[in-house]
């Protein structure tokens, strides 16, 4: 793979140009660009510039509202809804998180449903935003069916990621963001693009056979991580992200989608709670004792640590040259 080295500023400008030239208003383009840059900054390549062609495709097809004006409302003092106006999720999340944080800080616990949105990004930014408010947070979202329940070879789940953040005093929060599939779909697609194999157990080919060929898996089906355990968690995510929000299950999202390659419409579920109110005085020191025990074990590494280390690196990022050329073309030759 041939790469080009881009600064974070250059990545920002490239993404912003692609969005603004293809139907996003300034607010939506800004929120999307912040999402893309944060992913590249933190080393989450499958959720950065890699996603831009899909974003543009859904703008050009008219599936997504590039001028969406998300509205935030309270169904009760501890239940918040962020209606995304059929736009992309980042702007709705940026507007909804303050309301969710306010409710959780006041009452100890609160939930938020994200509806009428198209989610195509990582989940750690939203839960990390809650941790910055001294709250613990969880978020999950479904997608379109490309993961088979344990024991089968027919897709029903999306990759159905789940993210969690726990605040830490004067330290980056503990954060994990993981697909409930054995490997995230974007990572499988990047492996196929770059000609790399993937571990056995990642997925099956179109004939239901195990394979390490990511291209064959993309024609077949992904598998849940941990067999029946990952399958159970993927089911939970479907119920939270669709059942609890009133939005579409993965199979319903696929049935309603136009197949343009961009994200389908769906929901996201958030839970936020205050460790301070729940546990009381001394909770931070108590938890730090646990983290110290964890990090003292030889070979251990807290989930999310690599991402925070990447964040401190201000040097250029190596980006696939073909991808950059594709995005540049999308900037200069938008559909009429």
C-alpha cells in the first residue's frame, strides 16, 4: 500500500471540503469533520477518512439530510431524546450529550435515545464526553446485518459495538469501544483492501466455510466474538439500540436502506450515571487503587491506553494514497 503523510490540519481540511462540497451545511460538516479527525488522531483508521466516501455517497443519494437540525427533548427528567432530523449522528450527539450529562449529574442516572440518525463512526467520543463531566457512560448502536448468531451462518446482527467510559481524576478516563463481532467490519474491509489475512474465527465465506481471507468474509458473514457470549451481547445491543429507542433493528435497517454504501438510519442507546452520587465520598481514590493493581500486573494494558498515547502524537499520519485521491476527486467533482 502506498501512503501519503498528512497533518491533522490537512486531514481536517480534506474532510471538511468533501462534506461541504457534497451537501452538508456548516454545522453538520463541522461535526462530521471533528469525528473524522478524532479517529485519525487516535489511530482508529477504520472510522476516519476511510468513512468519507460512504458519507458522500449517502449525501449524493439524498438518503441523509446534510442540513439536519437535531432537536433535544426530555421525555422525563431522566430520559432524553435526541431526534437527528434524518442527519448524521455527530451533530445530534454533540447537542444531546449536555442534556444527558445534566440529568445524570442531578438525578444520579439518566438515559438518552438517539433516533432518526445515521451513525457511521466510533462510539468512544460520546462516552468519553460523559467521562469529562465526571460521569460513567455507556453507548451502543446497531447497523445492518453482517454478523451471524452463534452456531449459524446467516446474518442477523450488525457489528453492534458497545462502548463504556469511567472517569479518573487527573488522568484520561478508562474507555473501551468494541464491536461484538470478532473483528470490526471496517477493519475487515481495510484488511481486504491491503491484502492482509485475518484470524481464523473472524468470519465465514459465502459457502459457510471458515476462512482467513477478509475478501471472502465480506462476501459471506462475520462471526460474534467469544461464540455464544458475543452473540448474547450482540442481541442485547439490538434490543437497546432498536427495541429501547423505537428505531430499526439491523434487519429492518437493511430492508429500508437504498444500498448506496453509506450508513443506514437507526438508533443509539446511552446510559450515564454519577459514581459520586452512587458510591459517595472517596470513590475516586477507591477506584484508583483498582487501576493501580491492574496496571501493576506485568503485561497488562488498560483498554484505550494506546488511543490516548496516539492522541499525544502530533506528527503526520500515514494515509492510504488511493483513499486520499478518491476523497480529493469527491471534492472536485460532486454530482450535479
